[in-house]
C-alpha cells in the first residue's frame, strides 16, 4: 500500500511536467516562409526581387536564426509554469570499508556497497514575477519578428534601388555612346571642311577635345555599370562569376495616386519600428512591476522521495557479504519563501525602469515625427520628379531639333562648329536629366511603398482623376 501511494505521488508530477504542445514547434511552423526556392532562372525581373531577397540574402537568413532563438527563449520562460524534477544519487555505487578498534569492547568492521538515490520535485504554484517575465518574453519575440520584417523590407528596398541604379548606369552608358558618335561626326565634319579650306584648325581641335571628353565619360559610365552590377549581385547573394540577364530597359515601375493624408495615416499605423517601441515600453513597465512583485511571497509544493540500498555488514565483528537492507521515505510539503525587505533596492529599480519606459514613450513620439517627415519628403520628391519627367522629355525633343538645325547651319556655312558642340552637349545633358528623373521617380516610389505599406498602381489609367489623362500626363510617358 505504501509503495502504491509513492508511485501515485510520482506519476502526477511527471504528467504535469510534460506540456501539451511545444511552443517552439508552433513558432517554427508559423515562421516557416513560403519562399524556399533559390535563384534557378538566369533572367532576373524587377518583380522577382522580394522572392530572391527572402530566399537567398545572407543577412536576412541570419536574422531568421535570431527569431528562432527568441522563440526558444519564450519556450524556456513558459516552462517555468511546470514542475521541476531532479534526480540525485550519492555514489553509483559507493563502497565503504572501515575497522574500529576499542580496548573496552569488541573490534568491529564495516564492508558495504551503498546507493542512495533521491527524486525531488518542486512546483511553484504562486510566483508573482513569472507571469510578467513570460509576457516580456512574448514581447521580445514579437520585437525579433518585427526586426526581421523591418530588415526584409529594407533589403528589398535596397535591392530595388540597386536594380534601378544598374538600369540607370546602362542608360548613362548608352547616352555616353551617343555623345561619342555625335562627337565623331563633328570631328569628321571639321576635318572635311579643313581639307577643302573652309574650316579652321581651331574647330578641329575643339571637335577633337570634345571627342576625348566624351570617350572618357563613356569609360567612366562603363565602369560604373560594372560596379553597380557587382553591388546588385552581392545583395542577391549571387556568384560574381556567373552571368545573369537583368532587364536593361529603364522604365517607370508604377504610379502613385494615394493622397498625402492617407499615406501618412497608413505609415504610422503599420510601422513595425513604432510597434517595437510600444513593445519596449511594455517590457520596461513589466520589468518595473517585477521589481515590486519581487517583495511578494512565492508559494510552492515540494515532493522528495529518497531511498537507500546497501549490501554487506556495518560495525560488526564478522562481515556478512549477503546481508542487505533498504529504506524508503517520501515527503510532501507546501512551502513559502518571502524576501520582504531589501533596504529599498527593488523600489529604486522600479523607479529606474519606470523612467526607461517614459524614455521609450518619447522615442515613440520622436519616431512618429521622423516617419511623417520621411513620407512627406518622398511624396513631394515623387511629385517633383514626375513633373521633371514630362519636362525633360520635351527638353530632349527640343534639343534634338536644335542640334539638327545647328548642323544644317554649320553645313551651310552660316554657323560655327562651336554652336554644334554646344547643342550636342545640351542634348547629352537633357538625356542625362531624363535618365536621372526616371531613376529618382522609381526610387521615391519604392520608398513610399516601404514607408506607407501601400501598393503602387501598375496601370496609370486606373486613376479616377481625369487630370492624369491629359496629353502631357505621365500616363503618356
């Protein structure tokens, strides 16, 4: 009967120790990303950037491991709700041999093998700090997930920016090649006129100098293109020696028709950085309350089952190696521990954490202002570059016509080569400004998507604003 009671006391704690479901398993299943395939295609499209970054970027993979570590820490804190079971054994086994000599009594000997196992259980029924620690761990886990999301969005935006920069460098190279061809034509015309005696050597030198300057510009743009390609491969975690086709034509990636009021509201409501500051504030307040609760008692149940087994004789005149003995004992108790005085240490720590919580609140307000400023700047820059796109397109048309007329005047002998070179440089500059306007427009468009969590429109005609359907609208770009 006694052994049955002992076994029953041991079985109940063992069942209490085993959680119904592993939190870490749930977290791993939740966090498992659907994007698993690596880069297998040789043609990288702009639309594939989020998928490629999610599956192959090394920095993002590192942060994913930190999220897993945070989930394990959360599981560790939740396990405090369950009993703890410890097994101790003094000697596995222990052998004791001794002899005792006494001039008034018989001499005795001891020769025994012993083993003394004990099973100890502790279950904290009431722990005033445990619940707050679990809540704080949940907040830290959520912060880790938010940090992963923030970094993922930042890397996607950075990859898009490098993609646009690579496309821009291709267009810059083409523009420089056009400038070289125009300069070669001008040099050829200057040589032809000099040979027939209607040109000057000064014009020939001017044309030659302009050609060298354009060749140098072309070389710089070509190097810049290669550097931008390396930078793009690096963020995609692509082998630099492998060849990948990347869409080379520079174009507008979308259109933005959301109002400033809407994007400000969406940016503030969905910002993971603001959510993290709120969670940090909650953690600080939980830590402050924890210092107060540290002065409250902890009530726990303990169960200790101990036993002793021995073989041999102890303190006898003759050793009997077949003699054995055993004992069992089981002790269950309800206990209390209460650190009710520590000279104000917990109270001061409480005030410190409260002050840190107030600091997090001020950080939240400051970050709100920064986000609003960044969104407003990106929005206004987008509008500026949208107008610049239309203006530079018209400027290119005018520059081409001006260059054509300047060549006609030069060929007719009513103008100089210098006028042709000036118009040529104006055309190169206007084309360069147009390339920059497309690049800056796309950069600010991606930035607005990142900051506001709203999607751009891919179809310009989907806008209900009839002003966008004018002839000089960006829809016709």
